[in-house]
């Protein structure tokens, strides 16, 4: 449901018939009285990385679980890898690589043992399992630690191995549920590379995350969920443009600026005023120097200046609000 | 599918091997518990305590007599106790108060004398009621001891009684023999008297007959002498007559001869010759007189011989009758009664199945605690392993993978079955090597209840895993159920110690059936047949648990729990 002043969420219902690997239409799911998903529709084409964004409890994990054949939908149509769920779940699973939010690994086993086991569960033969394990270990840069128990791995290593387990059988559909939570930048970078590499091989990737910068960097499209419904969808640029937000400047001055100091600039207005701390919205980036000049001329000694351009986070907060969702998230996790 | 099953199985076995604590729990922990329980509960199972487990029994011998000595001697040779000779009751009580002993035996003064005088006596057993089992064992021991002493005393008394009876019997026989001999002597004396009387009668008769005969003979001789003398005189008187008659007869024959010759000479004329004159006829009386002999002449003249003189009867000698001595009529001597002391009632205990009477404690403890740890292992192995998978998130991933999720579940259960069977085999092997437990007549038959309880335990682990959503819930829930199952099912103590109603309740637990089969095979030494029904029940319980566990598990997983 669109809130006042928010952008009405477009219904994503246009699929590329041939290249579409994930098709979701009017998906519904309830947990008792609470509706987790209320008519979600989107698609992911082969070679495409689509972000699934939303606050806690928005329905991201539920969507991923249904696509991973772990949960069944109450209503709607789901096709994964061309197989309709849940009727063709077994065939669909052969196309799916699922990387759950938790590192779904056996801590007592080594990285190689984990990989080989999951390869066998993906119905690879023993020889292929061995070679595939070596391949993905190299991709996630764990080949040097392949024979160490996972229990001794850092979080970043476990996250990389978690991803490797999900992609060991070269899935046509990769479902990633917040794969970079808590990892160091190096591991995150390696994960990005691995995901991008798989996408370049033609896999359709649905990437659930809270990190906007990951989406902006990695994903070609975004599906923004809130309260079980899609509130926005499209490219990052489309979404940012959609919220019609303006750039802003945050100034910290040594002394408070006098009133009317910005009255001569029509393209700028103060949106927040505090003691030595101001936020000024400008019509465009070209107006920024004039604002700074005006501040200096008004006798303000600028101690700090930060420029904020409209981004996905703005879209996120604009579309979902700033209210905490802990309670709802906990309910969903139960 | 089989490849996935093998991989999942290998994964689960690998996980177990990496779990050092788990391995210790499965193997070393039960061995320690079995050892401790086997030794500490030895008396509970009726086994003989030995060595360090022998009870300390203070003995106060206030009697100082043979009874005390006998008790002391016997107790000193009793391996189930360590005898501590204590000079006074006070010191014995002090030992009890210091809990160094559970009971003390006092032989009160005068015990031996009372026994010797045939009076009863009382041994005093001072006890610490808290040490119930020790007291029970010692009481049994003292009872056996008392019984043995009484038995020995009774045996001696019986021997003395038998000796007295033999002596009485001998006396009785001697008396009977003497009486017989007296009777015999009397009979002989009477016979001798009778014989003497008969001889006297004989002699009397003979004397009388001899006298009569001599008298008659004398008379006959006198009569014959007179007749002879008469005959001789008659003969002498008649001799001239006879001579004349003889000459006459001679002359008559000579005449006839002459006449005959005359006639011969006369030839033909002889017929003419006249007949000679006939001689005169001799009178008959004269002829008889001449012809008869003296006897006949006497008889004719004097009559026949005189008839025997009728002698007057000889007086009969009236011998006194042989006295009839009375018979030695002894009253019948009663047989010496076979007086016997009441016999002792012995108890001979014989195993109905041919198994040894004494139980090796570990025959009960090894399977009992092995089953307990097996079930605990299953609880941890299956339920916690499933919870681990859930906590690790691997279930979530596996459910999105092509290999059927049931394969993963089956592999997990199968791995626990393999581990469980291996655990049981190992514990039994250690029990055999270390504690000498019996494996029964057909050791391989133990695999039947073993696989049965492993299957039931595995399936029960699934039930617990599906019922309890958290690790914190699994341990109390599973532990309570398993501890109850083990305790009530007879894993920790013989089930026969339990009241009847509890034994009936215990039939609802697989542990009861497993222990029944183990007891039959190991202790009662029965054959494979004895384990068939309990094993079937175990598999029945296992199937029930498995169905319930799968249903619960599926229900929860579908709910995304």
C-alpha cells in the first residue's frame, strides 16, 4: 500500500519470455493471521542480478524460501528455472543455488568436505564434485584453507564458503539471502566478484540485502518490499528519480549564521537549522558553490561540509519510512 | 539417490568422528559408569562381595567358649566379610557410629554353656539401620552361620543319640540272647531230667524183668533138673525092660532070618512048611514104655512139665515226675525306638535354566548401562544432531537441493544406527574382556535385541528432536524420558525389585524388552528363541516411534519451525 507522498509501486509483470529464470506472480503467503506476502510479482532474467530490498519483516526471506522450495506459497504463481512450484519442485531444485542468510555449513567438517557433500546433494557425481569443489574454492579464495575445519574460519571465510556451496553446481538461479552480513571488505569484494562472475555466465541472481551500496554496485534492478508488498521496483536510477528528492548540503559552522543569509539564493533553502549545524537543500549540484559562498559571506566559518545526493537509501526510507521493524522481524523469524 | 544417501551417511559419520566429546560419551563414559556401578551395586544383585567390597564385621566374643570359637573360625574363612575381632560391645558400637561397619555380631557370655545344657541362646546383631543392604547381607550370613552351627550341633546330638540307640539295641539283643540261653539251659535241664527219668524207668523195668526172668529161669532150671533126675531114675528103672525088649526084638528078627533061610533051603517045600507059632504080642503099654524116652515117659507118667509159676507182680517203682520248670517268658522287649532329632531343612538352589546360580553383576550392568548410554547417545546423536543441522542452517540449504530431504534424514538415522550398534558391540566386548560377562550360548543372538533397541532408540531420538524445538528443551525432555525408561525398564537394577504395577507399566518401554532379552540370553543362558519376541516388540516400538517422529518432524518442518 502506497503511503501518502510516496511513489506508487509499479507492478512488475513484464517478463522476457525466453530469458526469464524467475517468475513470480501474485505471490501470497500467510503466517497465521499475519500476511507475510500479499501479491508479490516480479521476474529475474538470466544473467541479471536483481536486488530484493526491504526492511526487516518485509517478506524478503519468505520470498526467497518459497523460491528455494523450502516454503510453499498460499497463492500465486512461481516458476524457477522454467519449473512451476511446487509441482515441479524437484526439477526446480536442480537449477537452484540457495545461499541462506545463516552460513549453512558443517563447522566440524573442512571446507572441501562441506563442498563435496553439498555437491553430492546437488546430484553431482563424485568426480565432478571433486573438480567443482576445487573450482569454487579458488573462486572464493579458500583453496589455501580447503582442508581446515570450518569451525576455525572467520566470518568472512564462512560467508565465502557459504556462497561457494550455493554455486558449486553452477546453478541457473542463485538465491542470495544477505550474503555479506558482517563480512570484511575484502571478503565482500570477493563475494561480489563471485556473484558477478556467475551472473556473467548467465545465472539469474536474486540478491536480498540491506546494504544499498551493494545494490547500487551489483544489481541491475531492485525490488523493494515492505509489509509483504512491492513498494517500488526498477533500476536504481529509476527509483531515485521516482522519489523526486533533491541534493542537500550539511554544513557545520564555527558560529551560528544570521537569519536570511540564504535569502538571495532561490535555488536553495534551509531544511534543518541547528546551532552551527545546517542542512540546505539545493535544486542542483551546480548551486552548491553559491551556497558555500553565501555562508562564508555571512560570516560563518565552515568547519565541515557534506554533500548528499539522492540515492537508493533515500528511496528506501522514502518508501518504507523510518519506523523500526524489530517486532515484525522477530515475528517473521518465528 | 544411493549416492546422496552414501554421501549423507559419510558426512554424519565424519561429524561424529570429529566430535571427540561425543565419542567419549559414547564409549568411555559408559565404561566408567559400568565399572563403578558394577562394583558399587554388586551387593544389590546378590553377588558375593570380595576384597575391598567385603563388609567389615566387628565380632565381640563375650562367650569365649566353643560356640564363639566356632563362629569366629567360620567367619574368618568367609570371603564376603572382613572380620574385626573387637574386645567389647562398646568398641563395636563405636565402629558402627564411625560408620566403619553396618553391623556387629556379639556372642553373649554363656552361649556355649546354654548350648551344652540344651538351652537356647541368642546371638546379638547390632545394626546401623541406614545400611540396609549391608545388614540384609550380614543378617543372611549370620543366619547361614547360625544354621551351620546348629546343624553341626544337631549332627553331633544325632550321632550321640544314634550311639545310645545302638548301645540300647545291643543291650536289648544281649538280654534277649541271655534270656534265650537261660531258656535253653532250662530246656536242657528239663530234657536231662526227662532223660534221667526215662532211664530210671528203663532200669526199673529192666531190673524187674531181669529179676522175673532170673526167678523164672531158676524155677525152670529147678523143674528141669528134677524132671531130668526123675527121667534118669525112670530110665534106670526101665533099662532091663528095654534090654529084654531089645533082645526079644533081636531074637524075633533072628528067627525071621532063620525062617527065611529055612524057606530058602526048603525050596519048593517051603510052602508046605507050617507056619511057625506067632510070638506073643507085646502089650501096648509095654511097647510105649519101651519106646518113649524119659521125657515122654515123665510127661506120661508125671504129666507134662509143670506150668510156669505165676509170680506175683513186681512192685512198680513210682518215679517222681520230671518237674516242669517254668519257661522264661520275657515280655517282648520293645524295639529301641529310632529316636531322631528333627532334620534340618536345607535349601538347594538350582537355576531353572541351567545358568550359574550366582549372578555376575556385570551380566546385568553391562547391558543395562550400555542401553542407558545408548539411548542417551541416541538422544544426543539424533535429536541434537538434527537441532545442529537446523541451527547450522544446513537443513534449510538441503531442503532446497535436489537430493530428497528424506535421504538426509534416513542417512542421519542410519548413521546413528551404525554408531549405536558399534557402541553396543564395543561395550559388550569390553565387558567380556574386562568383567567376564556372559554372552550366552549364542553370542551373535545378542545382535537381535541390540539392533532392536538401537532402532527404537534412534527413532525415539527423532521423536524428541521433532518435539523439542531447542537444545535447552531436548536435554530435559529426552533425559527425563530416557532416565525413566532405563530405570523402570530394569537397566539400573533388576526389574523384579519393582512393584508389580510398575513392572506392568514398564512393558510400555523398549528398555524393558531389551533387558528381558539380554537377561534371557546372558544370564539365563537361553537360546536365540528367547530373544525373538522381545526383539519383535522392540522393532514394533521403533516403527511406532519412527512414524510418530517423521510425522512430527514433517509437521514442524512444513510449518517452518
